[in-house]
């Protein structure tokens, strides 16, 4: 009777468990209790001491009879090791193997029972093996202990709290992307579709004033969107990596005037030029950041900075397209002079140099000049120094979130080389600093313990959760009713994408429901595809379901 069971029944754990209990009770067969078999990469099943790494697997008591094996894959070479009985606890037996592990390995288990071989990995217990789900063990991969399970709070500074009105952007202070800078006086006004130069006045003093409030919320880490000098409200177009933007910091030396009728920054935006290039303002703003970090640390809160190293901004002092930087230790920008020391920081085209499209832009965005790391060792070394600087005294930030990190450089080989060097630089400066990257897709190539620590967890959290609970794509651009409440698709996606992580990278990943790059999760609960420029701002409030949002928050917090 046992041999007549269809093999594919093993995919249905409930039926197999029922069959197992029937066979054991009525026929006395020695059948594997599949519900009892378990292992994972946590300290419950993987430990380390002077003898090496001990890997364990659990089974139902007296069920295996020493027929458990672990298969170790190292550099594509597979070896099979018999696991030894370790101890019994309650209704379970535990089997273990201790061995030295000096290089990254993957592994899976096989169990021989009643003339049948079962395979166990992150996918579960199956009769057929899928290596995509194998366990991972990276012996030298150390994540800062504070990051495991930490509660993060993201702050987009301009929209958090205005603690100092004296540093607010003023109307017409400068022009950017065809728009004049604008101070928004009504904090609750509707967002416009093209608001890159609209400012609400949030700043670092506002964050400091709310630090006690953040502590009472249970916040353990603050992740700041970029805070370095930049003309936009999002600041993903850095003007100067060495200084905090005085509009977020402190303006001591106030001189100059905003634009009047002419929109020529380099001649008339004298207020903006002074505010953002005057060393007195810049140094005072950096000092305020030091004070903020100290206050946060005093309240048990870590500070993470946003590192946008793939590209800078057209206002950047190395390019100086707007002709802002003169004297005071500044050298001529590459857009102003072909002999600039920064010329090789960018990739140039053979066209009527200089003009608007003579340099390479990230995704062809003119305001996002792509940095040419391959062409300049000086740039390469400078960015490593930036990485070190902000996690070192007197700044003492606790790590970096890396913007579009997989895009840096012009080849995968160079990308990996840079991030290996970046990790060494940052960890030498501050061994407890975290390196967390923005990434979509397979994270495996960067998570061997010598590049990133972890990632923003889109594939193994945000995406599956939003499809399951709302049927919406995370940008609100698509609705798929077949994925709404589809438990099988949800479990499959979670298992598959989580399998790409090692346990420490998974436990320190940034799990979010929404952020600055995606629509609000609450908006997605109305299950209406569209965004601000297609549906208008009012649609975001129509038909929202707070109960679904509460379900999502429960998933997030547990």
C-alpha cells in the first residue's frame, strides 16, 4: 500500500501528514513524519566555536535512525556527510555535523527513510531537489549586532519638521530644471506633479526637536534621505559630498539676493551661491549634524546616511555647470574648463563642448551626471574617503544606505571591485557601521560578506506583501486581481526571494511598506492603478481601507 502513494503528494504536507499518522497507527509502518523535520540558518541550528561550525537538523523522535546527511557545496564541489545523533528534546531528535568552514558554502540535507530519499532546504521537504533554495553559510560575514531586528524610521528632511525658519529656501532663490525655487507656506497643501523645487522648510533642528518623540515611538535607527548640499528637495543630485546643505543646517553668513526677473543662476542667484558655497555656513551645518548624531546616540538611536555615489548633480562643484564656485579653495569645474582637475570625473562626448548633453548622465538625465570611476583614480579614492569620513569622528554616523548601488561603474566586475574597497574603507573606520544598498532582483552576488551587509528588502517583503494584500504593484501603476489574496503566490515569492539571503543579511534587511520611491501603502489599498500625474492627488484618499493597512503593519512589525 505504501508504494501506491503518488510521489507528487509530498508537495501537499497536510495530506502526507494525515497519511503518515494513518500508516503509523494502523499499519505500523516506519514512515517519515515530515511535519517534524526542520532546520534553518539561525543560532538554533547553526553555531560556531573553536572546533568550527555545527549544523543541526531536527526530526521526530526515533524517526530517522541515523539516516540523515548534509551535503556541502563549496566552489561547485559537493561532498556528503553523515550527521550524528546529538540529543533529544521533547518529541524531537537532533542530528549534527561539526566541521571547519573557511570559505562561503551552501548546503542542503538528505534523509533516507523507507527506501526513499527526501531533500530539505529553504523550500522545505521535497522528493526533488531545487538548489536555488539551498542554505548559505558565509563564515566571515559579520553584520553589526545592533542592526538585527532594529526598528528603522525614514526621514525625508524637508517634510519632517521645520525647526529653524532662518534657513528656509526663499522664493526665487535660484532656478533648477526650469523651475524657480519656491517656499511652500501651507504645510498641508496638495503636492504638485512637478515639485522638485518646492520646499516646506524641514531641517535637522526639526529632527533634533523631535528626538524624544522618536524615542517614545520605539525608533532605534533613523535613515535620512540625502542631506548633502543639493538644489532639489530630494537631494539625490549632490552638489557637494563634503557638507550638509545649509538649508538643512545653519546659515551664519547671509548675503546676496534671490533671482529677480532674469533666470541666470551664475550671475544673479547670489543668495543661493553664498548660502551653499560659503565655508562658514558649510562648517556650521556640519557641526549641527555632529550635534544631532550625539543627541540621537544619547537617546539610543542610530543614524544612517544616504550615499548617492553612482551620480552627482549638475550643480556639483566638480562639474560646476552653473558657475557657482570661485575662490575660497575651490578649483575650476569640468564644465567650465576642459583642463579642470575634475575632467576625468565624468564621461564626455565628442560634440560641441561644452553644451548641455556633452557629458554622460545616469539614464540620460542631464541633472544626474554619471560619475566616471573607471576614468579617475582620484575620484575613486575620494569617494572611499567620503565613505570613511561620515562614519568617523567627529560625525560618527552609523552607516550608509547606498542609492542605485548596482549601477555604479560601467561593468559588473568594476562594480564589485568598488564595493569591496568601499566595505574595507568603511569597516576600518567604524566596524559597527552598516552598509545597506538599494537593489531590485537577485541580491546574491553582493551578499557574500565582502561588499554590502544587506539591502532594502523589496523582493522578499514589500513586493509580495503589496500584491497579496492589495493586488497592487508597489508604484501603484498596475493592479493584478489574480495576485490579490493569493496565498500560494505570496508564500512562493517569499520563500524564493528570502532564499537569496544569508540569515544575518535577512534579519538586518530594511523591510518597508512604502518609501520615497514608491506610492504610499495606504493609497494602494484603494486598488486603483495610477499616480499623481495621471490621477491627481485627490485619488490617493478615495476608497482607502485602513483595515488592510493595519494587516500590513502587523506583517511589518512581526
